[in-house]
C-alpha cells in the first residue's frame, strides 16, 4: 500500500533546483513511496487528512498572531500624546487582564539609562504603590499600561523624570531625558490598613512623609500635598490589631509632622482655607505647637486678618521668645498693619473731604446766617415803624 507524505512549511520556502516539468514526475510515480508490511501496521498512527489540514490552518493562524505581536513590539506608543513620554514593548506580557491598577503594589526591574545608552542605575527589584507618587512620574504613568512579565523601553522627557533639578540618587544632571528599561515582575493588592500592625503603619506613614519632604524641597508642592495626605490617612486609620500607648504616640507624632508640612505646602499653593484647617488640626492635638501657631498667624495675615494674626504671633513668641523668625515676622506684620491703618484713614478723609475745609465752611455759613438775621430784623423794624406813622397821620386827619 502506498501513502502520500505531505510536508507543511510555515516559513519562507527554501531554494531548491526543481525540473520544469512537474507533471512528468507525478506521472512516473516519483513522488510516491512504497511501504513495507511493517509500515502498513503503523498507518493507524497517522492523522486523517482532514485533521492534517486543520493543523495546517492552526499553524498559519499562529504565524499571523506572531507577526501581529512583532508589529506591536516594533511600535512606539505615545503615553500622553505629546511625545514627551513614550513606551515600546520589548517582550510581551501575559495579557491585558494582568495590568495593575492604581493603589496596587507593584514590583519591577528597572534599568535607568541616558539616551546614548549609558547605564546610570540598575535595580533588580523595586516595589511601590502605583499612583501614590512613590517614584518618578514616568513610571507611575507607564507601568499601569504594562502586563505582568512584560518588558518595555520607556523614553521620558526630564519633565516626567527628575526635572530641572536633576537627582543625586541616581546621579542625573538637570533637564536630562532618560531611557528606562522596565520589566513588570509582580502585582498584588495593597494590604488593608486596618489589618496592618502598628509598626507597619509607622514605617509606611514615615515613608510617605519622607517622599512628601522630597517633593517639598524640589518645589513640587502638589505632589508634596498628595504624599502628606496619604501619610496622614495611614496614621489616622482604625485598626483591628492591638496597639500600645508608645506606638499610638509615635503614630500621632508622625501625623502632627505631616499636618504641619501639609499646611506649609498649602501655603505655598495659596490654599489658605485648607492651610488654616491643617493648622487647627495640629492645635487640636498640641495646642502649643510652635509651627502650627506660627503658620496659622501667617495664614491669617495673608487673609488680611491682621489683628488676629498679630495676636497669634505674640502668643507664639511667648512660647519661644528667642525665635528670630517669629520676631521678624511679627515686626513685619505690625508695620504692615500700621501702614494699612494709615491708608484707611487717608481713604476716609478722601471720602469725607478735608476736615479744615469743612470747619471753615461751617464758620462762613454761620456768619452769613447772622448777617441775614440782622438785615431781616432791621427791615422788619422799618416796616413796623412805617405802618405806625401811617396810623397816627390818619388819626389826626
């Protein structure tokens, strides 16, 4: 019995020297192979022809998918539509359903490079909460678009990296664009704050506070507010775990620091009502907190409430008489308040007119009134005299 042996070739066909007359080969039976009796017993192991055709179709579809993936890998994606932040897939991940969400804890491998390929930093493992601002903005924006096990090359302008100030760790010059090679290793849900131990809360809150300090020192006050707010949320969360008085006091200390720094950031952003609220929250826990009293005085002054501000700063100065900053601020505020009073008096004078002119006008009017009365009295006397004389003359006649 003879059987046809069919070859399925997915890749490009290899170069073979073939005779031009293919019909002759078929007619001569040269494409057929005779099987021995032993081979006939193995025919049951061969797939049916229709299954072989189905396998051919499947492999063709797989080849198309491979081509599509390769096309995706070769493309740059604009993350923000401005070409300042772009992402290119180097190794595909496990599917879109494995992409992390904001608030989840992610672990990545990160290689930081200059545009010329010079490696500045290479970390095998870096964990952070996505969207909390724990890392440069470029990572927060792009990692949420990655899949688990995906490796991507990210180009970022300095705006989304270390900005105009650069960095010391890693060492990056100001206004430097970077290439980041990122592999998303793991995605897990962030722990429930209520289930965390007090020590875990202390470490997490302090980490967020330090990140807020990092942003504040760089002048990124919006990001600083975000970090301090998250830290405050951690310290103020309820707990299903027992906590000692010492741990409670430590959490309160971090909370007060965060609220004070939050007020300072809000002042920089000119969010005066929010800054006043933050100061008052500190004073609820610590009524004599110098920083909160001082910043509350500044907020009141900026709102134009000078009397209250001066009173607040004087109270602060009593608690810390040697503080030169408070002295300077109080002196400046008193002077400003005095100048404001002078301006108000000048404005009132302008509205009411010159007092000396008003007094002179009153005197003139008084004298004029007196003259008129004298004239009126004389005229009346003359008139009465005339009438009396007329009556006497009439009586004599």
